């Protein structure tokens, strides 16, 4: 594993394309905790420009050439703060630090206007949030970001190091004093390896578990290319393995990938225990109710509810815990802004599955030797899923898997519900693609004379043949989540597969009894975020100590300022009654700013000759100086109150002038 360490030499605006309310016109990119980061596509584009600047001869070999899928093996991950693990660990224990509050600690807001003639142009005032040059918890350290890098050939590492050194500016307004950086390429650094993966026996065959933690957002594009589906289809899993097989010149490629002997299942949202999830079956609903105690409740077709006050809504794009169906799981997604290249440059958005979530799925085969070959590919290659694999997206880590105790699956009887755990593609007796419910009923093994209730969705399956550069013929399928329920059914098969294209993850069927469906659980939740397995427990020499002290101090300051605001509002009447004006308050502020401590500041104010003004201002300032607070917090609270007083007095004067 190699990495690029980029150090800021000035403030930086890695713009997100978004604004913040009406306060900030151009905001920076931050993660879900509010910590700033730099998307990989930004630095990769800047590195390409740097390579052109020094007339590098390996641009196409490293960065790729338009229209050539075999060129450009360089892969760069997004850049995160060097102390990211320590920061995340500390913030996870502090629930009162909102993402916006964290962002404000690492940034500031700058204002600028356009000049027209010799004055500011009307309506040109803009506010830009910039990332601070120095770290807020250690002002002696410049802010640094680390980008993971793979795919640089050994004979190109020296040249790539020259390209990194040539990088000097990045981000918005780089010609106006922002975005000055230095970059260093550090290769062959210690890497966090994937866990060992191996096949396990189950039923009459074997399975290879894939328990993944997303270290970067995952982009699995849908039909319109801008939206993202929130699971990984078996075709994408197959493609990821096939890419590794081609790179390693695997001799048994046809037998593994083309013979149909191996089935690549879908990857669905999971947790750190590799709990199995499935698309929320259509027999489950969420109530939109006028009764607040029932609103949002998960119900099934076996539950009683009043249709006059309760409106059942489908659980679209949600997942259910296979062990407790009513435990509904949401997948976290995010929207990124990107620039198009070329003559028609502009912004476009791209949805993706957020990093930090777990996925779980399985690859199955009756031949363990074939699964062992796939396990070898995982051990030797860089397993990546989805699109944009060379920058910003698709990074994942294979985690340890502890297989549950296996016992032979028994048949189920009684009131049975069949749930489609993946899309199902069927052909009728004539070999023609069909979505006839009777054909589905036949494939499920339900007798023709047995009544069944269908709750079915339909889907058009598209595909693309990159070798032939053409789209595959679309086929109609039964959509995942569709259900077929049967009453008084005897000896229903347990989990099984039906239909065609099973090797691509199609045709998975789950079977549930009425008791399993009726069981209660904890309701709706979000998929849990994962911790990086590479994170080491911090020792006494780590940055965590200074980070903890910083957040403790910031928390104390934040609470003290909130109390100071309350004190000001309670005593605001003294400012208007004591003959104070904005000029006097400004002069007092300067006394405090030049004082060494709060005691000296109050002593200076005590020398003011006007008794009324002096006593009024000292009363307020003493009230905001809480006993036990550090002196710098006392000074900050006094200045904050005086700033509020100054604006309040200006407002009162303005209102008085208007009345006159």
C-alpha cells in the first residue's frame, strides 16, 4: 500500500457544490461527523494537470486514456485528516457535537466582492467557507490529508513521486491565495490487509461468505445512471471477481465464471456480525396513521388495523432482518457533486451508498475447489465493486466471518409466505420470458389446486455487454420483495432458488411461517456504521490526548457562551437605561482584548470615570464570568456579551432615529 500526504500551506476550499442556508454560498466537503475531507476525484484531476505541467511521459499509463479501458491502473482514495481515527473515536463519545459545530471548528468563512470601477459591484457579496491552514487542536501543526494509492507500477513510482511534488494548488480560488499545498508520495507503507476468506459447507454444497466494510462510498448506478441502487447485485459481484481473474491470468476462467457452476449472490446491508438481511417483503407495511402512537408502526397482512385511520404504505428500498422481519433497516446514501470534463463542463450529481456500512452476501457452489480459487483471488487482489473504481468510490475491506452452527433445514408447514430475496427471471414451458403469476406458483412448488395470494412487483432487467459495446436485450422479471402466501400448506421447501440466471444472483427464495412473520422486534433503524479495523488503540503519545483536551475546552467554552447569552438577555435593559452607546462598548472591548487576563480587564474597566456606565458594564461582565472557568473562556464570554451589546445599542439607536 502507498499513500499521498498532502499538507496545507494556506487555507483551502474543496467546494462541495452546496451552500449552507443563506449564510455560506460555497461550502466545503465534510463527512457525516462534520470532519472535512478531500474527494479523490479532485486530487486525481489536479495530479493529472501537474503531470502535464512537468511534461511527464506516463500520463496515459497512470491516469488512463479516454476510450481505453485497459489504460490507467492508478487508484486513489479520498483524502482524510491524518488524525481521523482519533477524531472519530473522540466525537463518538460526544453526542453534543453536531456535524455543523465540528465543521466550524476546522473552518472559517471569508467574504469577497467583485470590483466595478473603484468600488464594490452591487449584489456581488459572496461568503465562502474555507478549511483552516492549521489544526484547531494544535496550532503548531499544519492540516494534512492522507490519500491511499494503489496501482502504480514499480518502474513508475519515481515518476509518480515527481508528479506529486509538482502539485502546488488545489480547490476553489486557487489563484486568489487559497489552496496552496505540498504533496509527498510515500510508497510501500504498512497496509491493513483483508481478512482471510474461505469456503464453508452447508446443505449439500458450499458457500464463500463476503462480509464487507465500505471504506469509501459505493456507486452502483441504476438505469438512468444518476440514481444509485442500495444493494450490490450478483452481476456486479461476478464482475468484480472476473476483473481479478483477468488481472491474474486465471487458467480456469470459463469453468468458474461461464459454466454456471458458481452462483454469485447479491450483497445486502448488514452489520458487524454479518447478520443476514433481505429486501422488505411486500406483505410488510408501515402505517401512516392519524394516531401518533401507531404512526410508523410495521404491520403485516396477519395484523388487524383500522383502514379508516391507518394508511399502510410499502417499504420501498428498505430491508428486513431475516431473523426478525419487523426490524426494518434503512441504507444510508449521499449525493456528491462532480464536474464534467471537456468543452461542456458543468456540475452534475451522483448518488452513492455511504461509506462506513457493512454488506453481506454469499457465493455458492457444489464444488468447493471453485470457491477456493475465488478465495485466492480475494487474498491476492484489490477487490472493488461498482463504478468509478479508480477514484473516490468502491473501496471496501473484507472482514472476519464466524460461521453459525449449521443444521439441516426442515420443511415448513401451515400458513406460509414465499418472499423473493432477489429478482426472479422465469421462462414458461415454451422457453419464453414470462411474468405470469401461475408460472411463479408452479416454480415455487405450490400445487395447482391450492389457492395462493400474490403481492407482486415487476421489474425490467437491463444489462450492457462492454466487449461488444452494446446493451443486452431487456427482460421482465418478478421484483425482489414480491410475496406469495398460501394457507394450510404442508412441507414447503426451505430457502431455495428458482428460474434462470441463478449464477448472477437471481431466483433466491425465502420461506416464512406465520409465527415468524408475527414475531415482534425493535422497529425501524439505520444501518450501523462500522469502525475501521485498521484503527489502533491510541497510546499516550498519540494525538488523542491533545484532541481530548481541545474538545473538553471547546465544550466548556460552548456552554459558557450559551450561559453568557442568557445573562445578556436577562440584563439587556441596563444597556438602554444606563446611557451606554456603541462607541463606549467598543472602547471597553478594546480594553479587554489588550488585557492579559480577566482580572486585569475588570481592573481597567473599574478606572472608567463615569460611575453609571462603569457600574452597568461591570455588573454584566462579572455575571458572565463563571467561577471555575479558565481565564481565556472568561475573556471570550466578556467579548461575546459586549459584541451583542454593541449591536443591540446600534439597533436601538436606529429605531430611535426612525421614530424621530
